C-alpha cells in the first residue's frame, strides 16, 4: 500500500463520511514541509488550522515529549503531577492572567468558559437561577459540541443534532450597537472571535473589540475572547485582542498551545472569575496531565524564543501586500492579520485548492469562496516567495 489512492480507499471504507479532505495522504513533516506516501513534497500553508504555529515536529517540543513520555504520561486530576504547576505558571506569567484551567480540545475549553461565565453570573452578578444568557455572533465557529453548534448560524452544523441548549442570543458580528441593544440584566458574557477564521477570515472594523469590551464593562458582562485559532502569535500579536489593547475577562486558547503534538487547551482569567469553581464543579481526566503540560511548556518557549508573533506580523504584512498585487478577475478580496490570511474568490475555492496541491502547496477552502493561507510561523520569506509564484500561476489561470 504505497499510493495516496490506496490509503484513501481504506480510510473511506471504515471512516465516517464527515470530512472532505484534499486527496493527499501525509506521512512525514518537518518545519513547513510535509511529504505524502508517494514521496511528493508540499508546503503546508494551513498549519492544521493554526495548531502548528511552531511548524511540524519542532525539535524542542519533540525532545520534551520524548523525555516526559519515558517518565509518566497521565495521573488524572485525582493526584498532583510535577509538570502542571510549572505549565500553568509559565502560561499565566506570559499572558498576565492570575489563573488558568487546562483542558484538551478547543471545544472543551469553550464549554469550560461557558460554564465559568454562567456560574460567575449566578454567584457574582446575582442573575436569577437558570436565566443566564451569553451573547454570541453570527458566522461564529467555536467548536462542534451540541451546545456550541446550537448557537451557530450555519444550518449544516445544526441539522439533525437538536434539541439545543437555551441561554444564547445571536447578534451580527462587527456591530457594537447590536451588543448594546441585546444586553440585559441576565447577560453574563459576550463570546467573540477577534477574527472569524472559519467564517472566512473576517476582520472587524478597527475599534470594534474595544467598544464591545467597554460595553461589557459598563454592564457587568464578561468579555470572552475565543483566541483558539488567532492566539499564540498567529495574528501577529500574542493575542489578536492586543491590537486594540483589550484584555478579555476570559481568554480561550488551544491549537498552537500544543505545537501540534497533542490536544492541549485552556481558559485564562483572574481570581475573581475563576474562584467560582470548587472541587467537583468541573474536570477532565486528561486535562493538565504531565505529558500535555510538558508539551505546553515547550510550545510556549518556542513561541517566545523564536519571536513567532513578530515574524507573523512582518511576514504577514509583506505576503498580503504581494497577494494584493495579483491582477486577476478571480480575486474579490485579500484580508487578514499576521499569517492568518483569506483570499476571497469570485468562484468556489475548492478547485483552486486542488490545483495548488498539484503545485506543491497545501491549503483549504473555508466558506466555499475563500482560500485560507496560514502557514507555520517559522516559515521563511524565501518559502513564501516560492509559494507566491505558484499561487499567481493558479489564480491567474
């Protein structure tokens, strides 16, 4: 079994039909490059949806993983382990928050933030029992659990999965006025993505986040930022909210927190929010385990020591400028921050992604009409130039 087709056939025989991946089977990765089972080399410009900000198989994280895997990998939270405290200290020191609660997947972290916000609402804001409301935005993507898809505006995400949890109100994205109109005495949180990645790399107006933050403060509502995809350097800052000097009450992180090695996520907040939780209120067998914690420490060290946020800012600005120079009737818009960039097309993007794959570049469409470019933040300018030549060729044709 040495061909892409053979592996795909095997997978499709036994796998649920819930994804439509490009027809390539990857077997090895290093830095920004990956190889398929037939030996063909590709430039990864998706980074597993920003989980690989540090690149594939970063040696610092590999070393940390291997060392810890020989000692102990899981204790559950029934016992302490020596790595979790070190991990949470590094995380809180780097981000400026007083507390962190480790989980595994991004969706788990979002669910955790929802639970904390609701309990904060009942115990701190004194909202009437079971009346807490969280405001969300149209076109959001926060995960795939039944609670989360229940407040999605995407019909396919909800079709066949109801009934859904109550307690969520949806407003248009990029509208502080809508937030102001919708907040009431039962509102405990406003959950928002600083950039809507899955929604098509949608960038809100300058000042949007700051105005929403101020509205939340005025009304004693928690400002909750989902930085799972935009955080940890991807958008050219440690967090995308930093562009507007906004410090959310709760920040949700994941993906690159693991460097792509292992599911690691967390929520960040201060004592006055986190102290509503008590033993037995919330938990996770794997959350904060010694292997995940060790990986998380190494992943954060790479982001800081290699100045990945600064690299993303500088290279992202240059790359967007070059993409905007492409003269083609197929391009409707180029937008982004850092190395999270969307090229909106006038035709469906899938065919373009397939053609780019043939040119040795791996990307994926989002919201049908947008090609998302989000390479590992360790990418070099020469590699982006290599990609640009091929991107121009495909889009122009």
